[in-house]
């Protein structure tokens, strides 16, 4: 008779143990998730702090450079063609290198788009004269 009786696979003790383990896991899940999120936020803030420190250092170096009278004189001579009092300075007008230098200092030229009111006025004039075409830049 003992050989034919089967023991249940899930006993009362095992069920209670499973419930306790699940309760512990559920109670630890939220704090662990918050811990991981906070660690990620701390890492991001440390990266941002490092970037800001690098920017502060670069600005401090630039401030020191601009406080140097020699650098200011050199820059004024190169970019603004200033001369010291009593010194004769010449600017060669056909010099390609000076033109390139001025272009690089000024930056690339962008195509200037007409303001909206000018486009509107052109369309009014076109309608008045009977040309019947859309003004440049009109959408549609």
C-alpha cells in the first residue's frame, strides 16, 4: 500500500516557501530598479560635469589669452591691419593670400533670401502688371 500512494508534488511547506521567495523578490525589485536608475543618473551627471569643467577651462584659457597685450596687438595687426604709432604699414591690394585670410575670417557667404514682405510686394506687382506668374519663393 505504501508503494502505490504517491506523494503530492507541491506540499504546503513548498507553497509557503514559494510565496515567501516571490514576496522577497517583489519587494526587492523596486529598490534595485531605483538603485540602477540612480547610478545611471549619477554617471550622466558626472559626464555633464566633466564637459562643463572642460568648457570652463577652455574659457579660462581664452580669457588669459585675451588679457595678454601681446596677443591683442598681434590680432589687431593681422585682422584689422592696425599699426603702431610712427610705423609705416602697407597693404597690398592684389595679394591673394590676404583675401583668403579675410574670407576665412569672415566665414562662408550665404545666399541672402528676400524678406517675406518683399516677396509679397513682388507678387502684388506681378498681379498688377498682368504677368500672372508666382513670385520667387512662394510656396504652393
